[in-house]
């Protein structure tokens, strides 16, 4: 015994099936990516066996001398990557990173200003079904109306709400927003009302690390931007599933204590090691080239989708992410039906509400796409145009099973030409 295939063939074969799915269908979910084999190796290492409650040099159990070096390496690399005075690599996820910041900086019922969920905010930005909406008094700002330069963050709305509600914290950053959010105006508004700023960079952390998106820790003139920046390590940053926090020194120790012992137990040191590997990868010059290609691919994809009759929310993208309004393509077509049709064609994405969506969050009138995973496999602009065509055909011919099957075969042929890193020799 000792190996998955012999000890647990049932589970091993499920992993085989998922390996096949990931390598023969298109991964267009904006929050996903393919890690390197090195990241997967660290994730599956002996470090999973160790308890290390506490922080480097301050552990509650023995035997942590090597673990301390691992976690310190991750912290040091992350500080370099974000030019950050302080970093914490222990959050198990992006949601936990946000929870720790709220727990550190707020008291229950405190007022927080964040992006409305139906305009692109995340569940942890005050959804009534999430702890954040139940413990704190969230007020939501939105995006501007459609039109030239429209559907971008409405800073006037943020300012008005800040004056009216005097929040203790302003949250910037989003889960379904294709444009760059500069922190300058947020900092100004926060300073005027005496609020702190948290930037949730879950989606764009990789772009920031590569310098293709402004670092929200600093304003464009180099002053203090966000007090803290939270993010996930598994999206554009291309590391293992997990979270992290960087910030200016002043809130560091209170957030460290809020995360442990306040909110989490023992850290996942195998995951922290994998984060360290991903941070090292992100410090290399090639990572910048990769992220530049991610954005070029997103722009080419947006243009190609527009030519197929889709309207892009905000008219395009500056990032890895695209939000497509299906109403212009086919007013009858909901996000739910579109997502299911694309699934049958081997194209994996998720439905998403668009600003002012007449349909419910479960049905929606939009689709969200991202180019991070496709770009990791080596796809470029030419493939983006092909994928846009697959999407348009699969949706137009969604009632015709033979057409959908034909698209699926073409999708598979494309995927076989651009295998994920785990299949590369
Ligand atoms: N914040 C934002 C903006 C996100 O998009 C996400 C993930 O979707 C999260 C937080 C939560 O991350 P996780 O799923 O790792 O808890």
C-alpha cells in the first residue's frame, strides 16, 4: 500500500476524471488558474503533517524550526512582491483573510462601505447571507450608469455615502469588475471621514505582483493607499488555494492576533510552502510577461466577443476579467441557460449578474470570463478569437445537439494543443 491508486482506487479514478476534464475543456472561470507542478508538489509535501499554531519564533508546539524557515521565506517573498512593510500568509482562504481584517479593525455593528454585490462586490463585502452582513452594518456603493466610461466605480456615490454614514472602514475591490480600481480617490474619501481602507485584491493580486495593475498599498504619488490589502493566492497569482494579507506596519500585529488565535487554528504549512513557491515564481521577469499576455488576451477576447454581438459591461476590460451582457446577443437568453449550454460544449464559465440586472442572482443576464488559466496554457490572441467564435456558435445553436457536439470536439482539439502545466513533460 501507500499509494492512492492502490489504496483508494475509487478516489484515484475521480482525480483521473477531473484531470481529464481540466485538460480537455476550456477553463474560463475568472477566479481559476493552473499552478505549476512545483506548487502542486509543495502542496502535497510532508509539511501537511505538522502543527504550528502561532507565528515564526512564537509557536505553541515543538519541532517548528524548519517550519519557521518555510513560513518566514513565504512572508519575506510576499513583502518583496507587494513592496509591503508587513505580511501574513496564514489565511486559509480569501474569505478568512477578509474576516480576520474585519475582526481586527471593527466591532460588531460598525459601519463599513463596500461595493454592492449586484454591482460586482463579493459575499464577504456585506451579503446578508454572509457573516459580514450579519455582524457589521454594510452600506453599498455602486457603478455609474451605462454609456461612455460608464459602469465604472461611482466615486461620487462612495463620497456621498461616506459623508452620510461615516464608515469605520471602506472596502474597495471586487469579484466581477473588469476595470482597474485606483486607490487614490478611496484614500481621499476615507481620510475625509476618518475611515480605514481595505482593498480586496483577490482577483487582481497576480496583476499587481507583476506591475500591470497599480499596487493598492500606495497612491499614484507614492503615499499611503489602502491600510491593508487582502487577496487569494489561487486566482491570477497562480498559487495554491488560499489567502494572504499585506499592509502597512500599524495594523500588522492586531491583524496577526485576529487571525490567530482569534479566528483560525493551526496554519496549513504545506499550503504556505506552496504560496512561497508561487511568490518566487511571481518575482521572476517571465511572470510579468505572462500577466501582460493575460491582459492582452482579455482585450482580444473582449473585441472578438463584441464582434459576435455581445455587449461588454463597461465596454471592455483592463484586467483578466470580462463581464458579458447577454441581452444584446439574445434577450431571451439568461446567464443560467447560457452557462449550461456552454458546459455542454466543453466551455466552463459562470453566470453573473450585470449592473441593473433584471434577473435574479440565480438566473442572471450575464456571463463572467477570465483569461488567466487559458494564458497559462500558452494561448494567445488568435486562440481568444477562436474561443469567442465557439461561444457564439454554442449559444446560437444551443437547441441543436449536433452543433453543440461539433463545438465540443473543436474545443477538445484546441485544449489538446495547449495542455495545462501538469501534463507538460
Ligand atoms: N474576495 C473576492 C473579491 C473574491 O473574488 C473572492 C473569491 O471568489 C474572495 C474574496 C474569497 O476567496 P475564497 O473563495 O478563497 O474564500
